[in-house]
């Protein structure tokens, strides 16, 4: 097996409980064997055994190395855009007003249904490239703009196909319970029956890694969300939840009851919700792009999450309605400026904790046995990743041990 050694670098390992901030190793060496990290530490301590087995050496030129970034909450595959609704909101309409008037998610559902798989793929590929260009090596993509079997299938197949020839992994999440489609207007429970019919079919086609729902007064009640979670549990699928984004409906407690991987948004999270998440080991996924773009004023309770030791992830929420964003680095900055995360918390939120939010234990840190997904940056210190706005200091990405 190939053994490749990267030297002349500074490595932010992001390992949990590291004794130094960011798990930073100066004058480091990083040994890659096949697609895995085999060893990381100070170059002066590099075991001779690795040197003798080395098949290729890489001089990183003094670069900073971090784990590949992980965008753990996106709705990247969709048709059309919602620039005109953005305009309506600037003229006074609220996100909820627009949703109730048949716009919002429903307008993206119309555009997504009308698009062919090839059109969806082309549109989504441009967004995916933007993420990859900033060092993303794993991302999640949710369905939820098809809301009928053939269209949810089309969207999820596009999501799976996107990573085919690219240095990135895609995890897919079924979000059939995102909104009630027009043909089921006023018949939410009938639509949920349909969601429960779609789920096992899509799972059997290998299109579903996890199940999500939108628990909110403009979407599904906790009781309705529970039906979706029970179905997921029966199929052995992990759950996540769009919870407490616009109001506190107790979604976090419900999700915790099902051992949710994550609860996402959380602007209205209550102390009881935070305690429940801590007990369940759920990750809090913070989405500063949606907070900013919807001009929310209520912040997710970051101090409370810290108090309870709930791990925090940061993600783009890339979607046409609430966060038309393809820059995870900008989200790190906004998580700091808007939500007061530290740059170290923000970076852990796009690496280690983002992996946890996807149920992935083989990535998100740089340690022996982990996937060799990492990024070389033209930076001196990892705090610079969250500091700059609109910069892209990426030099090179290594995916599964292979340099691009
Ligand atoms: O994460 N909250 C629900 N879903 C998306 C927005 C969907 C949309 O407006 O198209 C979100 O914010
Ligand atoms: Fe979302």
C-alpha cells in the first residue's frame, strides 16, 4: 500500500480533548497510508519505520493543514431560485407570509418538479463546485423539494450522482416532511401517509442515509413529526430535525427521544430542549446563513448549548429560500460575528462536530485511522479561516489520501 508523507506543515488535527487549541502541531509530519491517516505529529518524532516505507514525499511548503471541511446541512439540489421573494421580503412581506401565500418552499417545489434530472444536476454542480473549491470534502444533501415519489427520487439520485467523479462524499437525507405539496393542500395527514409510503421505497433504492423533517407552525406538528420518526426508526434510519427555527414547538425534545443525530437552526431552543439534546448526544447545527438572510433577531442559545456540553456544528443550509449560500468559510465567519462562536468552535463545527451530525466517525479530525481527507491552506493559523470574509486561502485538497 502507498505510504505518502507530508512534511513542512502545521497541522490542526481538531481532535477532541486535545491539550492545545485546534489540536495544533507545529513543524508537523502527516503520514497517509492508502486512504487513511497513519500517523500525525511533530516531524522530529516521525518513526523511522514510516520513513523507510515511504513511497512518496510531499513538501507542504509551510501550509496549514486541517481536516477536509464537512457541510452537514444542505438542500443543494433544487430548481430555480427565489430572488423575487427576496425582493418581496425587502418590500415588507415575511418568510412566513410568503409561505402561507403559496410561495416559499412550494415555489421551489414547482421549479424542481419542472426540471429534468440533467437540468437539476447542472444547476447543482455549480453550487457543489463552489463548496469543493473552499475545501469541502463531505456534504449532506436533503430532498424535500420534490414531495412526490418520482420527484424525491429524481432529486436524491441527482444528489448521489453529483459526487461520482468529484473529490467529495455526499450523504443523502430524506426530507419528505418539508412542506405539504399543493395536491395535498388541507390534507396534511394524508400527505404524511404518502411520505411514509415513499420512505421505504427510496431507502430500498439506496437513496436514504438519514431522515429529517421540518417541525414548525408553517410545516409539521410534533405529533406529525413523531410519525415520520417512528417510520425511520422501524427502518433503522437515523433522524435529524429542523427544530425551533421560527418558534419553540418542542421539536428538540422530540428529536432527542429518537436519539437524533442533530437538531438544526434552534433559534428558539428552550433550556428543556438543550438538556434533552445533551442527554441524547444530539449535535446542534447552527445555520448563520439562514439567521442572516431571514434577518432573524433571536439568536440560538449558544451559552446554553455550551453549558450543557452540546456539540455545535456550523453549516451553509444552502437552499434557495433562507440561505442561498455556497461558502462554508463565510459561515464560519458569521457563526463568530453573529452567534459569538470562537473561531475554534466554528472550525470544529465544520469538521469534527459536522461529522458527528452526520453519524460519521471516520472523519472530521486528523488522527491515525481517520480518512485522509484534508486541506492545505495558505495560512499561518487556523483562526484565520473564520476571520477573513470572502477570502479563499485553499491551496490544495487531499481526498481519500489522493492529492488533487
Ligand atoms: O433550512 N426550514 C426549512 N427549510 C429550509 C428552507 C427551505 C426554503 O425556504 O426553501 C431551511 O431554512
Ligand atoms: Fe435547512
